[in-house]
C-alpha cells in the first residue's frame, strides 16, 4: 500500500507532512513518488495567498479521474485550507470524491480517519484539538536538518493574514518536551535543528515558570557537540535583547535571523497592525548588527497592500537598499476573505505587478553586492544534499544562511566542510571545498 503527500506552503506544513508520513508508515503504508501509484493521496494545503488555493483546487480536480481508475484510492485534504470557514462544506459538495477532511489541530485523528475511509466511510473534522508531538512518530525527510515545533498558532492578527484564523491561538510546547526532542535528534545524528513557530519570539508566555524564547536558545546552545540551531519566524516587535545575546553567546546558534518587515512605510505598517514603525525596524537592525556583525538577515516583504501609495512603496525600496537583507521573499498582497484588509480599498493588479518587479530587481541588486563581498573567502558549510538542477552538484548553507553550490561526494552529506567562494551569479554562490580554515 503506497502513500503520496502533496505539500503546499511553508516549513510548518513540510514538518506536518513528516508527521502525516509517520502516522501512515506506522499503519503499513510505504512512500511512493507519484500520485498515480498511490493508494492514499494526501493534500496538505496552504491558503496564505489565492495562488496557492487555485493550484490546490486544480490538483484536486485532477484526482477525480484517478479515483475512477482506482476506486480504492483514498483522498485526504488537510492543512490550512481545510480549516478556512466554509471550505469543508465546499469540498463536500464540489469534490465529493474526497474521503477525509482534517484541520490543522487534529492530525492525531488521521489514523482513525484512514481506517474509516478504508471502510468507505467519510471522515470530516476541523475542530481545534490539542495533540502532543510525542503522541506519534515522525518520518523525517530533511536530514541533516530536523524541524522542531516550539509553538503553534498566532495571536498577532496582522490585518492581511489568514494564519490566526486557520492555525488558532498561540500555544507553546513545554520546554521539557522540546528539549527531549532536540536531544534525541542530536543523538540520532541530525546536524541542524530548525525551531518552528509562527512567532518564535513569543515562545513561553503561556507556560508556567519564567520561560522565554531566550531560555530555550540558552538551553539548546549549552548542549555539547557540533550542530547548528536555526529558528523561524521572528516578529520584529518581539525580538528581545536576550535573544540577540544568546545568538552571540553560543557558536551553535546560527548568526541568521528571518525578520519579516512586510513594508518600509510606517503608515502601511500601522494599517497592517504590525505594531512597529519604520524607525523601530531600523533601530532593531542596528542593535542586532552591533552585537552580531556577521549576521545574515532575511525577510518577507509584501507589495500592493490596500491603500499603498507610490510613496509608501518607495519607502519600502529605500528600506531594502539600506538594510541589505541577504535575501527577501517578495509577495504580492493577496486578498483573504475574513481578514480586516479584505474590506479596505484594493490596489489595481497592474500596479501590484509593476511594484513586485521593481522590488525583486532592487533586492537582486543588494544580494549581488553581498555575494561580491563573499568572493575568495572561506565559509563553513553544512553539506545538505544534492542540487538536482545541476550535474553532480551538492549544496549547503553558510552559518548566515546563504546557499552555496559545490562539487563533492554525496557521502559528505551531514558533514561540515570549508568552502571557498569562487563565483557568484547574482543570488547563487559557487565554491569549492578547501582544507584551509575560515
Ligand atoms: N498576501 C500576500 N502575502 C501574505 N503573507 C501573509 N499573508 C499574505 C497575504 N494575504 C506573507 C507575509 C508573511 C509570509 C509568510 O507570507 O509576508 O510573512
Ligand atoms: Fe500572519 Fe502576522 Fe501571525 Fe505572521 S505574525 S502568522 S503575518 S498574523
């Protein structure tokens, strides 16, 4: 019996798919490489932007034909989209061949859902239940990296964002649970741990005792052995001095912060309910760089938020030129039903399109400049895997998070090597392994 999981969206979903895989493997299913060969097809969905949603409905439509060819095929829709208001109903009426609909907070019901589906009984539950990671196995797929959830959900309600509605309120995992998972992963040979949360910096506020995100970084930083600790995502309003100090204090905690700015205009930030100003963001960057001169700061930026003027957008470009992010995920604002920004005055599509092109060009220029400063220098890189876009090429990241391509034997996956940067083609770095130290 084969399973195939189609994962859409962010790392949170990638990691949820590892949990789904763990549950299915425990039930005797074996992973396969295409939906056509599957006995169970899982769609772990995303609804952050309309483009993701459209793609998923397209893929779901195609399943109808497969189901005709293989009536035993079980179809599962889970993840963020299934949690949106009205979507479970829509699937029931418009996609009746879907057997299971599950929400984001009740993956622990998957086993029962599949058993029901095997008996041709439909299963639909999108309640927010609480499950413990410890309640089921995980089939990890990203060695030498391992994802570890530290908190779920979000309380911030940025006015454009659907996440608080589909992932629920913030819940932190107990410190002892997180520590036990991290220690086990390191004992099992994982070389990079990435802590996951919608807002990692607010970790612990709902736990007993004086536990904060900095506490967690200190506890993990103190563990022995060579490994890397990364985390995402940080909200600028919550990134404390203690966290910056912990990154500075422990060599295992990477000099790398993902710090979404969203906009460079104070007025737009206010309308987005981000709770910081442009100046606050600049001041935070200065404080970070004062203590972490080699830090790599990455970000998310959105263009075309309702009422964004040309001047607001110019402020974003100006911020991008000054902050010098090592990379930026640039998005066109997408109108999400149920969010406050849905009823604000929208920007025409042509304007959004023109702005995203200019923003990407601006960030590419910055990335290129940073890449040039890295030429001929040696960086420690964790060999992560093959870069299948190129022949016999491996890739890995520097501590600051820059991806580097280089030639080496696949047996080195999971090892730290020193790589000298030979060439930079805009965002892509090419290097070769050297024996000299950085
Ligand atoms: N439209 C476009 N981008 C969005 N993001 C969140 N909501 C939306 C939306 N409605 C982006 C933000 C966030 C990232 C994960 O996705 O930049 O940081
Ligand atoms: Fe969405 Fe804002 Fe929460 Fe991030 S912090 S998940 S953008 S509401």
